[in-house]
């Protein structure tokens, strides 16, 4: 979330900066609807081809509409752009309101639209998904909030937990199901004026890949993820945090960054056992179940479609998918399968245990196999070299898996 500058003393400086930014934004805004030129993904939402028995759907969560006072846009606009960008689902989370609520849910332009909420808590911002009764009043207790979402079988996720202004200051309660490892809008809004200007200037030349300049490895969020994961499942997701609003002055907002650009950058890919059916109740459950179970990976799909990525582990007779907690029984055989775009990107598969790389493929490899007997949080980062993403500050993580958790049998609590 962006907060409008509170201090009056900063107001004039803020207005000057915004006016400068507005002048710069006019060019990419005028040019932003540049059609297929920069699209890396297929603009169609159909039934995907199953890989290893699972169907892969790309979608986004944590988007705002004009129901948030610091955003523009509406469900129909977001759905239309999502369809054009090959997204199967969106979970809209306006600030402190279920806004359109259940009535806003359903298929629009072929896209499954779901309603959640981004709640301002005393400790930071929490997303509630699969909930309709979580308290919208920021003054209610977070304990009650988490209890309500849990009682509805919903999902609570930390929004931008390591953000320098709006970080999560509370305890990592066991009822918090996951965290955002990347919150794109906040990377943009919180960047320096110089970085904003450079990003906006580059947009006119290289299109939305210009945002990759903000894509440094989110080390602090990854450490938090691995640390909580050592005790329990903790789901990592990507959030575009779409606002489409730069406030110039009270009541005047430029629709920037445009949703159409942001939707092409990165996506959550959920894995489900059956194709989405078109039935709202069943599809909502399928999407939320996959997210809660951690059957999700993040792809910076603007570099190449991450669809088809798979990460599994086999131990004894069990084959574990992402998000599962399994007991150590002798050696566990991990297998990572990179999507087909990996070859052209010369992407390297890295398997990490508790944040430390334990195995690495050659560049462009399609698979990585590795065995280990130690408990730990195992997850995958597929990285591309600078030459495959020249706008980025260094090598870029193209794909983040969710972990598979290998537990010493004493601490396994079932999954
Ligand atoms: Zn926020
Ligand atoms: Zn937000």
C-alpha cells in the first residue's frame, strides 16, 4: 500500500516531485498499450496441458481497484487485461474492505475473479483471502482477525513484510499462512526519484522489462520465509499490488504503473489436479486450496513463460509436491524440471536447503536431480544471467518454487 504523505511540510516538495513524474509518465502511458510486441505469454485462458499430472494456472493476487482510495480501475478492466495477458485468475484485495465482495466474484472475460482484502493492522498489512468476515476495521485486534480467517478456512498472507516503510512489525503467528516474497508496486513506489525516472524513461524503450531494474534478490524476505519454514509450512507468493495511481494532488491520479504492463511481468502459477471447471464454488476452492497448500511457484514470465516448471521429492514410497512436509526416510531424491524457455535463457537451476545452495545445474539444463538425507527447507531458484535480462541489476531469479519440507520425524505435524 502507498500512504499519502501525511506531513504538511513535505507537501510542496511532494507536489513538485509528482509534477516532474507526471511529465515523464505521459510518454509511456500514451505508448503503454503496445499490443503483442512485449508479450511473452499466450493471451488465452483455456485448459492447460497437464505436466506430470498437474494443471498449471497463472494468476495474480493483491490488486486494488478504485474501491481503495489510493487506486484506480475496476474488476471489469482488470479482468479484461488479465485475459489479454493469459491470466486465469485474479484475487482483488482492496484496502480494509471486501468492497465488491462475493457479488464481484465469478468469470469475467474468461478470468476467475475473486475478492479478498488487504487489511491495515497495527503491525503491518495482511491479506485475507477466502474470507468474507475478517474484520475490516483496522482497530480490531489482529488475534481476532487471524482467528476469523482461520475459522472460515481462509488464508492470511503478510503483504510486503520487509518493506522499509510498511514492514510487518508483529509476531509471525502460526495462523499467518504465508508471505509476499515480492511486492512489485512497492518496489516502484518506494524507489528513489532517480530510480523512478530511470525506470519510466526505460519503459519507452524496452517496454515493461524496464521494471526488472527494481528486481534485486529479496534477501530479507527469503530469509524470513526459510526461517518460518523450518517450523511449519509457510507459503511464498508474488504480489503485483496493482494500484494504477500516482497521486499528483488531492483527487488527481495518473493511472500508473498501468495494470497491462504489470500483469506481464510476473505471475503466480498454481498447480491443481483437475482443470478449472467454470463452476465458481469449485474453482474458488481449487485456487485457494493450491495457494494454502503451497502448490504454487512464482515466475518472472516476462523473461519467458515459467509454465511447466515442476519440483518434486521422492522418499520411500512418498512422492512429495511443493508445499508438502515429509519425514526423512533414508535418502530423499529431489527432481526439478525447468520449463522449455530455460534453454534459450541459459537459466541455471539452484536447489537450496535452508537458504544455502546444495545443488546447481549447468546453464540451460532442463532438469536437476539431487539426493539428501538431512532435514531442512528445500526450495528452488532458477536464475538467468544478466545477458538474458539486461535491464536487471545482476543475475535475476526467474522462478521461485515453494519449498518441500523434509522433517526429522519428531517434528512432523502432518500436512
Ligand atoms: Zn499494503
Ligand atoms: Zn496493496
